[in-house]
DNA sequence: GCACAGTCTTGAGTTTGGTCAAGGCTCGCC
DNA sequence: GGCGAGCCTTGACCAAACTCAAGACTGTGC
């Protein structure tokens, strides 16, 4: 079919957690209900409350999911990039998106019809199982986010955020900050000013931030800081490091 | 089979969102892999990191899901009661529970083997679809929780919590508080002391708390307060009603 | 180089929520 | 009734984070 996917992009799709377990036939079967969608920066893909008619895979660029309270406050729920799928759960629930979605940067997406997907699952249960695994993973991430918001300070949340981006398990390591600070702040549930101050606090724990990069002196030490309970921090402020 | 379920309980199970869409055959098929489990208050059902070998339906009592940081802080993620299922998502993900679970009160549960469930889904995809819908609903709840933690004050979170418990859409209404204040506080991400103070703040918005009951004078007014953005609250404090 | 816009940081003052400690309230038990 | 245990509330104090506002830094265009 006239799917405008480069071979590289096709491979990207095949590797997403959502599809990685599927046979080539099942995959191309699913692709029959798919279309490529290009979105300029700031473009809105869907709005909370809208019927969930599709799931998406990011081919390029950055996408944010957020909620707007009636008052107008925006809470960024999640941010996705190349190779990640989203809205798969929404497509099944009460049939409306629980969040709004917009492109942060210029973006390229694969859009798969929910109805089509639904049909395929009925035919081959394995697709359903893969999707269950995928939404479960999403759920797990949310659990961690809720925990972080409840039990950690801002600085600790950043530490954890950096650790997720760092590939190395031990020693020192440099992390590229993926999007701008205002967005990172929103994702972590704070204001840009607080993020700035929290980064400063991390300097005492071996994190150097310059431009769009963060240098972690010791991954172990940072992990230690991220996981330390509040009480310890309080006690430590008299005799720090 | 020797499933020790009363007819009432069986009906309860049939009505859970997780199973409500299933045919009687599919349901009794699933029940073949189920067992009833009784847990005294404080009993631990599973621990985070443990392989997720079962999903649960609460027949009676209160169950809490929580996470313990390495430091020892506890973050309550969710609380379930009669007629609700949980851990369905965990049973599929990376095969370990992302949270710990314990009975808050004495509790009675239906425990369904994950492996068994897995088999059934392969045979009848509809079970998979129901489960997808169910985990999606869970995901949606988490999204709202994340939003609440990021964008609302403690008082607003309680207001929303009360509104969820209130069945009436408008006018005045009395809500029974389901579990003790310490647990409510944990669920909402704050300390009991803060909960107490936040309840006081709600008095200005027509909420009267006595014993285990909360009286809401006007559901609309409360909703208005819950959804008001922070900025408005600040401005209002000089000229409060 | 200089002005400008955008982004990020800093500073001062305020609010929220956590901590610790003390005091009420309720309920069961003797 | 009196006592004590548990739970909830209050008060004083403090730290974290938000707001508003100003300043620094970066990169662009002239």
C-alpha cells in the first residue's frame, strides 16, 4: 500500500515494544490501517475528551501528552520520541483520549486506526497480548511517576530523570538533555525556576550542567541521592556532603 | 470445582469491569484457575519485584498498593475495595509486580493464576480485549492522579477525592469516608496533619467533616474550587467569601 | 561591535506542606 | 465513672517550591 515509510522507519516501527513480538505478516496486516502524519512544531494531534480513533508511533521529533485543567493550568503527563508508541491504551478505554497531545518539535508519526487494530486483535490474540504488555509497561512508568511525585523532592526527581537517560550503570557519564528546560520542568512537575535551583543542588552531588548537557561524576552517588529518603536529606543539611 | 464463593460473591465477580463483558462460559473457564484467599489486616499479598503470578479481585475489605523507596518512605499508589480487580496489568509486563500490596483491613480475595489467564486469552481474544479496556481504565486513573499531584494543592485534591465519592451531580450531599484519615492522606500524597488542615480549608467552601462523614453543601461550588487554577486561589485569599 | 529576543538563572517575598510536640476526642475496658 | 490507647487536630517552626521581577547568557541580525 502507499505507506510513505522509509526502510529505516519501517525497521524503527518493527522494533517498538508494541510491535516487536509480532510476526511480519501480523505487522504488515496492521500497517494496512496505518498512515504517516507530519506535524509542524506546536501542532495539536488530539485533545482530551476527543474519541480515541487511533494509536501513534513516533518516527521523528518530540511529542508531549498533557492535561489542561478548566482553570487553564497545564500538567505534562508524558513525553515521547522516536520509536515510542502512545495512546494505545486510550484506544480501548471509554473511547475518548484522557489527555491532549501536541508536537513539541516538528514531528513525523505513524497513525494506526483503532478500529482496524481492534479487528486484528480479534483475529490474532497475540497482538492483544503484545498490547497488554505494552500498556502494562506504560502503567509501570506511571506508577513510578506517582511515587516520585509523592515521595521525592524536586532535586531527587531530576536525579532520577538523569539516571534514566544515562546508559551507563556505574562511573561517570554525560547525558544530553533531550528538550528544553521549561519542558523538562513541566514533565517533572515543577516550574522552570525550581528546576534551575534543583540543578544547582545537584552540583553538590557531582552533576555539572552546561548548555544542553549534564555531566554526572558518579552514577552510583547520584542514584544514592535519588533514592535517599526525605528524612535523611533534612538531617544532612547541617553537615552536607 | 471447589471454589468457595457464595452466590453473592460470584455475582460480584461477574460485575467487575474486568469480567463484565465475558460470556458465562469464558468466565467459568477463567474461574478454573482461581482460588479464594483470605487475608487478615496488615497481611502482605505480594511485594514489589516479585514475579507477577496472579491477578486479584477484591471480594471484601480494603487493599492498598504502595511502593517503598530504598530509603523506606512509603508512597500509596492506589486503594481497592469490593468489586475491584488489580494487578491485571502487572501480570503481563516484565513479569514482576511494580508495587507491593497489603490488606488494610481483613480481606477476602479471588486470586486468578496469570498463566491460566494467559492461556485463556490465546483461546478467546475477547478476554484480551476486556483486559485491555480494564488496564486502560487504570491508566486513565493514573493520568488523573499525576495531573492532580502536579497541578493541584492538597485541598483541591481532597475536593476531587470527595467529588469522586459523591454520587450526586448537583446540590448538597453526604459522603462516607471509606478508610481512615492517615490512609486517605497517603493516597492523596500528603501527611495526616496536612490533610487535617486541608479539610479545614474546605470548610470555607461548604464542606463539613464530622467523624467519618463529609457533608458537601454544594457539589457545584466544590467542583468549582477543585478545578480552579492555582493563580485564582492566590488572588482570592485577600477577599475570601 | 551592538541591539534584540529567547532562554535560563538569581533574588526576595509568600504559600504550602512537612516535622515535632502537645493537646483533644472517642471508645473500649476495668 | 476513670483510665489508657489510638486517632485526629492544633500550634510553632522550617524547608521546599511558587510568584514576580530583574538580571545574565546565547545566539542572530544588522
